[in-house]
C-alpha cells in the first residue's frame, strides 16, 4: 500500500537532506577507510532505509516499487557504498523471504532486516557460475532433519558484515530450475568461512568476499518456504525487482554527475570565458541530461507496471540495461568536461567513473539483459 502523498513527500525531503548534509560530506572518509561509519549506519536505521521494501506488518515502510525507486533516485546522489549497506536488506537480501518464505521465516527474519539490526546477503554467484546461474555447484544434501551444504560463493555483497545468507544450492543433480533450492543460513553457523574482502576497481566501502561452505549443517527449517526446488525461480523474481532498484541508483548518480559538471563548467575558464559557454561542452551536458531523463521515465513506467502486478521482466531488463549503460556515458562525459582535473582523485567524478562500471555487470550483465529482453519478445510473439 502506498504512503499518503504528504508522508511520502516528507520521506523524500528527509532522504534528500540526509544525503546532502550527512552522506556527501563523508564520501572521502568511506574511500579512505573502506567502511561506512557506524554513526551513519545508525542514522540510516533510524530513517527506516533498511526496510523500504518490507511490509509495515514486518516493521518496514512497505513502499510501492514506484516509491522505492523515487527514494533510490535521491540515495544515488552520493557514493553507492552508502546505499549498498542497506541495499541488500531492501532487495536481494530480503526479497526471497518476502516472496517465498513461510510465515515463521518472515516473522523471524523480516523485522530484523527491516530495522537494520540484521544484514542480509544473497549468495548465488560462484567461481564457475555467474551469468550461467544454472551451473552452480554448491550442494545441499538431505541428512535426516538437516541439510549439509558444501560449495563456494563469490563476490557476495555485504558478506563480511552479513548476519543472514540466502544461499542457492543444488538439491538435485539435474541441470534444471527445480534442482536448485534456497536456504536461509545464519552467520556463525559451523562450516561457514569467509574469504578476505575483495579489492575492487571502485565502490570502496561496499564490501564483498567469498563465502565458503564446508559441511555446513543447517536445520530443515532453513529451507526457504519449506520447499525444495524453488530457489532458481525465486532468485529470478528477486532479480527482476533488483534490476529496477539498480537502474534507479544509476539515475541518481547521473544526476549528481551532471550537477558536478554544470558547476565546474560554469566556474572553469579557458580562452577568457567559462567553458560552459562552449557549444561542445553544452552538447555533452545536453546529451547527459537527455540520457538521464529517458532512463528515469523508463524506470518510473516499469515500476508503475510492477505495482499494477503486471509481468515486468522485459521492462526491468530494459531499464537496467539502458540505465547502467547510460550512467557510464554520463560519467565519461563528466571526466571529459573536467579535463585533467577529472582524472584526479580529489574530484568526485574520478571516483564515480570507477564506481559506475560495476552496474553493467551485477544483477545481470548488459548481455544477459539483452537475452532476457529478446526471450520475452519472442515468447510474446509465439
């Protein structure tokens, strides 16, 4: 259920002010420490940012998809690491439980995820299973009233700080969707080992690492929905929603890059005048604004369709593909407008240029989005 207009507008204004006054001034600190400051995390919890997509019944704000993406437009105007610490709870770390969890699983985990007391993590990718999720090798063998998990997950967002892992594992050897199940595995369970935090091109402060399961014994009650074989189907539903969320984040970052570029272009002088007066600079600004506007419209349309309970697999893939490619173009133009200064770490465009490269890869690469879009088109025509 959507919030009333006044309440939602107040939430948007609060998030906007929080980003401007509290998050943007701490961006360099996050880069230097590779961590989100504890006091910032507490403030994010107090604002309800960990529970945007979790129902009010379970302690969240219960936002619609359209409301969620509009909040993420605002969160995107700062370092993506800030959003990332809450992002798994909003999306892939909670939504498998929202979609397919039993009443007991929802009651046990969703309130803690909504409050930020518990950090969720989604463990699907493996060393040999990225875009080809069906190739995953992690196994879950039934042993009485328990399952025993073995396997390695790779590049798992928030794994170093997670309290709960949604783990995709094979419960049957055949290469088919209903061979994969999902398990809710609590951190600290014997048999879980974490790798060292990954050293990445960008997005410092957004932590990832390997998660290794070695004879990790979990109770049968950890099986999502108490049903074997629903893991792959649930993961794909989770990713549909996550793609709109990531697309909205790309728009927020593009807005920030355009703003930085406009300010710099008006201040920087060459040949006796601000570079903003040069038509080729104006063309880059205009292209970036048009790109961002197009992505925003796509995302809002797809979100509204999802709220009407339409199948938005194709639209979500379109939005994620276009927005993630778009923000790369905007970042590249921003560096070009800044010139030599854009290559220097003292300016945020250098950092964002590296940060946004990831968006064309995770939640499904651009090439996977193309396959999804084409598949949905062909299916509709049959």
